[in-house]
C-alpha cells in the first residue's frame, strides 16, 4: 500500500508522514525535498509555482511511487497534490490510458480550515513557503473525488487521533 498525504501548506503532511512512518514501519518521502532550487526560490519570493514548474517535480515523485509498486513495497509520500491533474501525474505519470487511481495507492486528504492553516503557518520557522501563499493554495485546491481512491481526514483532531483513524482505515 502506498499512502499519498495531500493538502495545502501547513496541513500537517510532514508531521503526519513521520508519525505514520514510525507507526507502520514504512519508508517516508517528503516531496518538498524533490523541488528544484529554482522552485524553492520562486516560492520563497512569494510567487506560486506554475503547472510547468510542477510537472518535472511530479514526474520525479511518480518514479518513487512506481518503484514502490514495482518492488511490492509499502511507502508514504507527502505532497501538496492540490489539483486532480497533479495527483494523476504524481500517481500515473504520463500514462493517459490509466483512468482511476490504482487500488494500491490511497490518497489521504488532510483537510483544514483556512484560519487553522494561517495559525500553523504563522508559527512555522525556517520553511521556504511563506504564509502569503496560503490563499493561492486554497484557490488551486481541488478536493479529491470518488474516482481517486481517497479518504478525508480533519486536521482539527489530535495527531494521535489522525494516526489512529488512518491506521484503522488500512485494516
């Protein structure tokens, strides 16, 4: 099983990813580590990434997922994956013939209210994503639909309850 943790900046993807990795004993990959320096500089300057900026990044992450699937390995990947087209590229790569999300991939949408995200971003230190980009994240966001093999998790819960919910869903 491959878990893709998605959501806007500040939704807790990295924190949940590390906690799930510890709980399940699965490898964890943080998508931010795959951004080019140019993408990081662009976001740090307050400019949102374009689809063209994101495409090579998403395709490199697709290789991580593909490797896990090909070797029958479980894994956890956190990635904003805000648009359905981004999730399709992330999960399927450039294979346009595959329509649905494969059963071995579960999208976990970490959903939070804008005010909660603002509060979290205000307390964040040392991250290249400025709080000024919160609105652009919500403007870009397309929540997963029924075709995407996804669950929604409310980030207002405690971390312990978030992890319990996800683990219980996997059983």
